[in-house]
């Protein structure tokens, strides 16, 4: 038999690691014993019995929290549109914690790796931990089209609703942090706080963001996915401290194979490369903790500093180490920071502002009957696509959406439907922070959308780069119209015409 030196559970000799916390098991033959020499009479009164006891740890040692049994949580499914999203719930702590994983995952096979199992159980010791596989990966449904950030946010909301979680701390790792950032800015009323680890704001080189990989570096990664999928791809950069551990390498290779097919892995990597959430960062208004390891080989520590410096009042913590995967290496330092941050969160208040995509539409007609029909059809299309109408008077219409894809679809629907009744329209779309007061939205984002709409030709819809940066993988076609010269529009703003 073997015993875990931490939780003191015993296991059969064939196991090497504890199923509860991932610690290396020790043989009971090597555990110190004590022979009790006193004898006590048994029922016959004629024989004594010597007792052999295992020595217990020093009572002065810090207690170890026993969280769960060695069984993994049961997998359930939440419906997000027509997609089934696999999720698990672990722990019964006082606060909900939604963990948004990186690139590709597999909920159930992840528990086969002791370091990941331990990481999950430690998180669950101070929270109700909510885990899920993103659509297109692991045990969740595959999709005919690759998911946008907007759809991924819908998946998180679906899982939260399935487990009756009104508000949660959103914890994003690596690529999962992009969606976590967007979720926190878009749904502050559902977000208690935001935590990121090893996250990047952009995945392709830019002079203003020089730490991201160059196009050539990303292409080499794509080539490796296409030609080497099935092996432990990326382990040297993602988990250098375990890169020479044959057991871990084999698990990592199998984990990736079970998480996604070769084609899905490649397409997801390409779509993730196009993501840019830099414009979203200033819109975050919830308490934020940004964690990053100093020598992270996959995501430069400067990227963590950049993110923290652009989120109002964010806390940046730099941790030692090279591993990009947070459960590899010194995971205890990560867990301490996360637990301390959560346990010291300030009391929450109602959010006053949200990240939204604003659609401003102007009609060509000035005739009252036609304007009434225009406002009616525009309102119908906006509500159908889950928008909130904030202005519907004269020849101007304005609505806000929690995602850019819905706003773009609404712009197209209004344009096409209005054309059918002989009314031309022009539209402007911009994503940013909106101030909400009842049914009214105000602020620079609304004003920018209106100015962009006024710049468009009738029959045209113009998008700012703040919108375009968030629609990676959506299949939306647009034409670059160059830098904006509109007075009052943010500097470095580019305009794109919707096809």
C-alpha cells in the first residue's frame, strides 16, 4: 500500500500520485511506525495485543484542507443556442468562480493529470468552481463555423444560468483571458471581479504592441499544428519545467488529441491570432487581478504589464517562473494570490457603465409616414437581435448591443428591410464604454457612432476598428476605408465599410 504524505489517504501500490491532490505517494514500508508496548486484556482475559500505529503529522503543521474524494465531478451540459456546452461544478465555497481555460481542453481527461487535478481542487477549496469546455473543443459540441468571442460569451452565460450563478469571478488563462476580458467589460452586472493569468491583448506583432509573435512565427506554429498534431506540441514553451518528463509529455499529447481534431486546432489557432482586445481594456470597471510569470516563454511578461496598465485600478502581480501553463511549476504562488484577491474583494455596487457596440442609423426620408415605418422596422430588428433601443425619433435611430456581431446583423437587416419600402439608410458602429440611465445610453461611444453614421454614404454602414478587432472568425466581410478624419472621433481610429 501507499499513502499520500499530505492528505494521508491510502492507495494501491500501482498508483504513483495521489488522486486527491496530485502529491507523489510514499510506500507504507517507509513510513515511520511506533510499537506500543503496553498490553491490554482482550475479552478472554488471557492474551494481550500489541498495537502498531502510523505516526500522525506534527499537530503544529499547517492543516491541509480536504476538498473532495478521488472521484471527478459529474459532467453536465448547458444549452447555448443550438450548441451543448459541457461543464462541471466542484466545491461549495461562498463565491462562484468561472474558470475560462486556454486554447483547447478536455474536461474529463484533464483530471488524469495530477497537477491539474490538484489545481482545480485547490480553487474549489475557497469557491464554487465552474469549469467548462469551450464550444468546438473537448466534450462540448463541435460547430460548423468557428466561434467568435461573442458566442463564447453566450456559452459562459448559458453555463452560469444552468448552475444558477447570478454573478461570478471570471478567471481566464492564456487565450481564455481574451474572452474573460470582454465578458467582464460587457457584463459587469454578472462579473464580481476579473482575474487573468498569462494573457495577451493581441496575438500578432504591431509596432504599438511589439511583444506579440510576428506573422512568420505564427506561421511556423500553424505549420507545426498541421504536420505534427498528435505529439506534445508546444510543451517546451508552454511547460518547460515538465518538458523532459516523459509521463507529462505523453499526457499532454493525448490531452491535445482528445481536446480537438487537427483541423479544429489549426482553425482555432488562426482565429485566435486575429483577436485584439486592446480597445476593451479601459472599459473594464470591475476589480481586476493580472498575474504573469516573469520568464513566460509563450506570452511576454510585458503583455501582462500592458494589460494591467490599461485596465482602471487593476492589480498586477509578477510571479517567478517560465511556465505558461498556470498549473505547471509553482502553482501554489498563483493560488495564494487568487485566494487572497477573492477574499479581500470590496463590497459590490451596481455598475454605471457597460461595454457595448452602438449602432446609429439615419434615414434618408423626412416624411412623417415613412419615418414612422422606419422607426418601427428598426425597433423590431433591434429587439429581435437582443439590442436595447435608446433613441427612436425623427430620422435617427440608436440601439446598443452586448456584442458586435448582433449589431452588424441588425445594421444589415435595417438596411435591407428599409430598402424594400423605398427608404435608404446609412449606419455607424463603434464599440466602447456606454453610460446607462434607464433606457438611455450616452457617452463618447454613442457620439462616435453617430458621427461615423453621418460620414457614411446612404446605403453604406461604417465600422470603426474597435468593432472589427472583435469579430475574428465571424465571416463578416468589410473594406478598409483608411484612417478616420472625422472630428470628435478617437485618434488612431480606422473605418471599414460593411460588405
